[in-house]
C-alpha cells in the first residue's frame, strides 16, 4: 500500500503576463486550473485510471501572486474510497528576491471512471505510516463524509434545470464544449471548466464594481453530472450579495445535449470577489439593494454562506 507522503507531487509555474488579471496579479482561474491539474496528477499516479473532478472546496486565496513570481503547487492523496479519492493541494508563491509564502490551498475529490464517465473501483489503498499521516487520513475521511452528505440529493439536483428570474445584475453565457476542453475521451476537464467559471464570475463582478477585482475564495463546488464534448454550456450568473469591498457572485451551470434534446444541471458555484485599487488594496463598493423576491432570497442565502466561509477560513488558519 502507498503512504500519503509517497503520493506527493510538486508542480512549478512561472507567472507570465498572460496569467495576470486586469489588477496585475495572477488570475484566479489559472490558479484553480493549476490546482486541479496537480491534484489530478497525484491521484492518477496512484490509480493509473482516468479521473473526473467531483468536488473542490476550502479554496481560499491568502496572498496575491504577481507577475514574475514562482508558484509551487504541492498535492497529495490523503484518503481512498471505493471509487473516489481525497486530495489536498497547497500553493506557495515566491518572488525572485523574496520569501516563499503560502498563497492558496484547496481540497478536491476525484472519481475513478471509464472514458464514458462511469465510476470504476479503485484497487489501490492508502496506509498511514505514522501518527501525523493518520491524523491527515482521518481528517480527509471527515471531509469526505461531509461532502457525501452535501450531495445526497444528487439525482434531484441533476434535474434542477430551472433558471430563476435574472434580476438586476445577471448574465447568461452560452459556450460550446470543444475537444480541446477534454482530457479523457470526450469528458470535459474540470480544471478547464473552473478557468471558464472564474472568468464569467469576474465579468459579473467587474460590471458592478466598475473597477479591478480579484477572486478571494470559491465555495464548495460539487459536480452532479459529467460534461461531454459537444454539449452546450449554459452559464447563468448573478450578483448575490454586496458588502463593503467584497461581493458574492453565483453561477449555475447547465449542460445541454442538442443531439438528444436533454439538459442536466452539472454544478453551481459561488465566488467571493474583492474590488481593489492599483496597489491591490480593497476599495469600497457602491451599495446594492435586492429588489425582487429572488434577489432577496439569494441575498439571505449568501449572508449565511459568508458566515460559514469566514468560520471555515478561521478554522483552516488555526490548523495551518
């Protein structure tokens, strides 16, 4: 059996101008893509089978990453179930003449699958070698059990293809899934989808902020159904909540199969974006008042997510 330490991989990236957002720091979508890629590699080295991203959570951007920085993404498999694996990624950034700092962290779950997206059993197992690894193993198992509780109603959520009233600030984008978006056969790569989602949510945030924004966090995101090449993605985005300098943007993703005339709800994401000045410092946002019943419902739900998000960040910082 493999130990947790034996699954560790490290990927290095140099941040180029094409990786930057309008604020001059690393675009969050690229960071998410790099995290998923590292997690996928760590997991696939163990299983030697195709993997699908099933969920990503606890994704917080703790430090800004700038052009010229060296980014190290460290990922490791912490728990293996019947068909899924739990992976943690920690990202460190280092200026050429500066000190290395933890800048991002996230947890992911991958499902072992065939080329059609059907789950297949994992033969390999993780065996903790010492008390430290046993603690990591048990914690990853707890995270897994929490996620399984979240997705207990997956079948119902897949069928939830209703798109609510668009509200004052909403955006609906359609995108065709191309072969270049896939990784195994005709299955869309999760890292590519996160790259797209962050761009769509950033557009919505910038339209409201009327200035530069950065991504601060991504709430737990669970995938209910695979996305295939040839599907039409429907990305329904809305501004849900506005604070002093931060706002929550949500996006519901539907995958339409035009050949078979079917539509599936694949995932819903919530991102926190912060308005910043030219020095990366938070700036005040204009006030926003929810008007419709749908907007008021979204606002109340976003306030609850914000409280949970802040508590979760505090827990992670205390445990770091």
